[in-house]
C-alpha cells in the first residue's frame, strides 16, 4: 500500500540513454510521464527525426507496477504510430488528452507564388511587412529581431486562382496519450491498489474548482468542483457549462538558462503528475529533457527518476531540480 505519512521526495537523474532502464528494478515505479521525440524533425533537431524505439515502452512496462498509468506526449502526425508501439509493448490505451492552445503557427507556404515561379513569371510586389523570425536552428539564443520584408501577390492567371492557398491549417492542440499497465491477473482494482498502490486515477487532486459565484452543476455535484476533462485549455470555453484546466504555453526566455525548444509548462506537468500518481510515489521520465516533469513531481511530494542523453539539457535539469547544486 502507498505510505500514509508525508516523506521527503527524492530525485535520481541519469545522463544516459533510457533504453534498458537498467538502473530500475522490475515493478518499482508508480507512474510514467514523458515527452519523447515526435519523429517530425522539429526545427531540424537530430534527436527528433525518428520515433523512440519500441524497446523503451517494453522497458517502461517492466519497471512500472501493476495497474500503473503513463502519459506520453505526441504529435498529431505520428500519434497513431506511437499508440501502436505502446499497445504492442503491452500497454492499454485508455484515452488521449488534448492540450489545446491558441498560439500555434501553421506550417505552410504561399502556393500561388510557387506557381508563378514555376511558370517563370515574377510575382507582384504590393508592399512591405514586418517579420519576426522565431526559433531557428540552435535554439532560443538565435531568436532574430524584426525585419522588413517585401509583400508579394500572384501575377499569373493560374496563380491568382490559388491566391491564399496553403498546405496546412493552424495547429491548436497537442495529444497526450494516456496508457495503463494491465492489472495483475487475478486481482480486481481494489486488490491491486492494496497490493501495489496503483490502478486508479487521482481525480480528487485534479478537480476543476467552481468559478466565484458559479452555481454547482450535475445531479450530485462535488463540493471541490468538476472531474478534469481530457481537454486542457490555454483559454476558457465560454459555453456556460464545461470548465477545463487552463495553462498557457511557456513564454520564450521564461528561464534564461533553459533553451530547450520544446519546454513544457511546469503547471501543465503538475496537473498530469497529480492525475496519475499520489503523494510519496515515484514518477519516471525516460526522456527528461530539461526536467519539467521532475520539477513538478518534487513540488507535489513525489519522487522522480529521469534519463537524458543530451549533456546540455541534462545540466539544465540538474540546475532546475537542485538549484543549490554547484555548476
């Protein structure tokens, strides 16, 4: 059974590949939360050019306790492949959480101008605009200042038919796959919790509080608020009924020393840690990055184990998890 008394959370992080999870014993971890490579070559980073090898999910299944839950970030484009790998490794697919946000940028191009170019016709310059270059290869330190650039319009008759056409719509959510290690054969949920302390979601700690002055809803309303939904929002839906956990994306340079390009908000990671674990349990992140899962876990009285092969990101995680540690 999980210990009842509050214990001092500990953390152990390794500057190693996570494959094998050799430092972890079988059935020794209570929850898994990770943001692995998406396989989409994000910002042309080498580490994101392929999905993780399925072995890591087999390793994760081995070290998790019976009935333990996991949350795995993914991309819309390759989520299905990752889910197949997780399922083939022995995990049960339980749900997909959507982290919905409003500041995504569409990956597109001006098709009409490309048609002009192919036809050997110069597109018309119709003015100028100010352009701010976002992240470039190398990270946030290469953020470029505002530049003035020419604004073009298609010239050829064919290109004009495709004015405004593009190749992608604005991305507005990121999927987070909820998985579970099957409960030990012969045990029901209650028996599994008694034996291992795992097998149930921590709905109480993740309830969405009622807004000030808001009347309670439902036939048997809970005094602490609604059960958290599988949609996490950066802004509220004004529908008068459903409420969602609200958390914005990380602003650039939120931590001057942290240049990780896919940094996740600690508040988001805290919500996820609370959802699939309880106090005094241990959370594993095999693709730790700059350590946001660990920061969230320690703040919530959970212990943490993390792996990160990239030396620069590992040092950032060290600093975040132990600010008093000598560099």
